C-alpha cells in the first residue's frame, strides 16, 4: 500500500465491510479501478513474496498489462490515449512545428481547451519539442566525430523517442562522453521502443515496434556492438519485455548485450577504460533513481558514476515520481500523481543540493513540476565534469 495507488485501492476494497476479505466479492468496477491506477512502475514485482520461484508465480505488472489488453479488445481505447502513445508520430510533427507547439502549450486558454476536450490536464508541465532533434544533430555532425573512437568499444545507441524529440541535450551529452572515452557510436534507424503501446494494452502495435527495432539492431549486435539506451524504461523494455512480445528467445541475444547508459559507463570504468581526468568542480547532488532502473537490479550505477567526480556528494533518493508515460498527464490522474510523488519532491527539497539528477526525463519533468528544479541526466553531470566543449542545454 506504500508503493502505488493501485494497491492502496485494492487493499482498502478488500477490507471494506461488503467485501470482508473475500476477493471473490470484488466487482468489475473494483477490478477496473485497480487496473486504471496501475502506472507500471514495476516495483511491486520486486517486493511481492509470491514471485517465482514461489509456486503462486505472480507477476502483477504483467497481469495489469493483460487486463488492459483485454479492455482494449472489448471496449477500445480513448482518443487521448490513442493520440499520446504514438510517440514517433507526435514527435515528428511536434519537432517540425516546434516553436508553434511550444508556444501553444504555454497558453492557458489552449491548455483549458485540451483539458476539457482531450483530457490533458491544464497544469501539466509538458515536454518541450525541438526543431533539431537528436537524430538530426547526430547526422549533421557525422563528419566531425573525433579520431580514435572504437578503441574502447562500439555502441549502437538507442536514442529513445523522449531523447530524440524532447531531450536531445541528453543524447548529445551521451555521444560526446562515449566518444571522449574512445567508444564508437552509431545510431541506426529506430522506432519508439513500444512501451507506450504496451502500457495501455495495444499489444499488437508494441509487437510491431519490437520487431522493427530488433531487425535494425540485431545485425549490429552480431557485429560486436553493444546496445546502449539513456532512458531506463527503454533499456528495460529491450532487456525484458521484447522477450515477452516476440517469439521465445528471439530477442535474447540482443537483450544480453543491452545496457542502460550509466551501467555501460561504469562497465568501462571497471575495465579501466573510463577517463577520470575531470576538470569540473564537484558539489552536492540529489539523485532520484527511477523505478524502471531499480527494476533492472543492476545496483546504483548512476550514483557511483557521478561519485567518480572529485568533490561530488550524491544523496540517493529511492522514491517514485508517479509520472509514468502519459498517466500523470491525464485530467483523471494529475492530482493523484502529484500526491504519490510528494515524498520524492520533499526529499529533493530537503537535500538542499546544488544539482538534482535523474536518469528518467519524465521523472525529471515531474520533479520540475513540483519543485521548479530542472534535473540533469547523470551523463550531463559527467559531461560538465569533463569540461567538454559546451553546455548541452
């Protein structure tokens, strides 16, 4: 009941007088409410005592996805959800019309209209669109990449739709840090990882995204490249969900070579290949570890990475932002999301740090919404500490 509103409602309904502890008495409305309140943070999987190898074999997050998929087949999907989960389509048009869209998202009267018609909350701090996407930046600088890249590794970079369209500064910092450490970086054609479709129950669409991405990255992995993603949701999707979405075993060879960005950088450090010649100054950092990074069970790689910089003092915050992909944008759940993220926001304020950091751009948006602080990705912290050519924001 401390993890999310879904379990909170479930347990309260089970304890209600008319249910009296008998789950068979829960109604269809009770079931629907529990499913709707699940924003797939996946933390319950690690906390539940009935996971494998227990004979109950419960996987609550995937049970919720199954329920959402059934609901989509029976009742369809709201227009708002259908629009927002098409991340690449929205991103392409948003980047082409970036000045206009960004202006419109700041107009109270237009936000009120979206609130009433589509159901995007009028107060939600929406991601910014960029005319120069990460992919355009990467293509533009193709002829100016530094010599010596590849001596310490080869990376097929999965930029993610969030970084490509909304947070290209993270992608730029990642590429420059990797190349600074002698790693060759390539960016093959790619789609959104498909998690937004998966999250709302559009399983067939998620499967198509997975198949197209796998076709683009598998030849590179077979040629010796590692797949690296800067957003935990996407690295988790490659590591775990593609094996569920595609034929058994089809995605496993690529999953075995998939790394979250800071996980990969710390791997370089363990091999003695990461430069520790930092020119920037350290400071106090409040670092929120995202739920989908915690679910990967790889330890605190991002915290450890930032602590390599002399003078950095990193305060670890293990609290959920309650953003999800589009969940906290909805008029139905905006206030609830802010309520469930309150412990995180308080921890950020109490840390009194010079810098706030998180690996998840959407968690960062949620923190900015509540505190006014704009978090950095840990790779941006490293980028600044190296004193690389320019600020990425």
